[in-house]
């Protein structure tokens, strides 16, 4: 069982809706990540938070807005999404990570499967 | 050339056989290397870190060849439950940062 918990597991939203994905870990990890994964493709990095500060933003459109309220929580706010944004959104954490280094041992949540109509 | 390259497969292998696949990487200064396993519609999970001296975990052996810039994964006595996609991940420098770069994955199907 994963120690990274993501909610909701499934989400269907219209293009005008506002919704949020949530992620929580209690392993004391100081880096947290959002990845997007399309079918038969590898995970694609979106954002990295290190010590609650945004350290990497991989040129993600502004309709995706990350938030890290504290070291255990990570949110992804969604607004005005497009159908092509439908994907599996994976949250991950690692013991450490920062702008200049990343540990490879990522612990993933089960993901939130998003469908945009 | 892709930064991290894998044969997408699928590799169709009979149960009990040995299978190996490689992953090549472009940046010789890459620091660390990993194999993740991802089952269909599930999240990726770390299978093994890959050390310079090579490492073994039960039926799985990972090797690193820095001179030729590739890592390998060998699975012995394959089981039906080994069917999955195996993703190679390399920690390499990009834009003055070190980031995890993912290969596209190799699909493995173990047949009875």
C-alpha cells in the first residue's frame, strides 16, 4: 500500500469547472512532485516543491496551479482545463530534493484519473 | 537523440525464461540510475537503484556501464507477475539542475 494518498481517485469535470487534486504524505519527506501521465507514455514532470517552496515548474500552463500548504500536503488547482488535459495525475514524494539535486527514490500515490469533457 | 532511450517492446517471454533489456542515456555526467516498474493503470514503483558495481535483488540484476552509457535489467526465472512496463530513470543535469529523466518504458509480457 502506498504511503502517499491522493484524492479523488477519479474526477470528471467540464471545461469551465474549478476543481482541486489533493496529495498527502506522512513520511517526513521534504520534496513533493506533480506528474502527468498519458496512456502508454512515461510520467511527465509538472512541478517540484522542495521544503515547501516551488523549485521546478516545467512550463506548465497557468490553468494548473500548485499549492503546498505544508510539508505533508500538496494540492493541484484546476481551472478552465481542456479535453487534452485528461490524464492520470500522479503525486510523488522523496526524502529530499531541491533545485540542484533530486533523489531518484520517488514514492508515488495511486494517482487521480482526470477526464475533462 | 533522446536523453533516455528504451526499446518499447513488447517483449513476449515464456514463463521461466530469462529476459534482459537495456536503457541508454545521453549525458555522461549522469549521477544516479533507477528501474521503476509500472503495472497497467497503476502508479510507478521503484524496483531497483543501479549502483556502479552492479546489484542483485533475488531474480533481478541491474548493471551500469558508464563507458557505453547504458544500464541493464536482467530478470531470471520470469513469473507471470513480472508482466509490467519497466521504466528507466536517470538523474542527469539539465539547465544547471539535476533532474530525473524518464525513459518511455519497456513493456514485458510473460506468457504461460
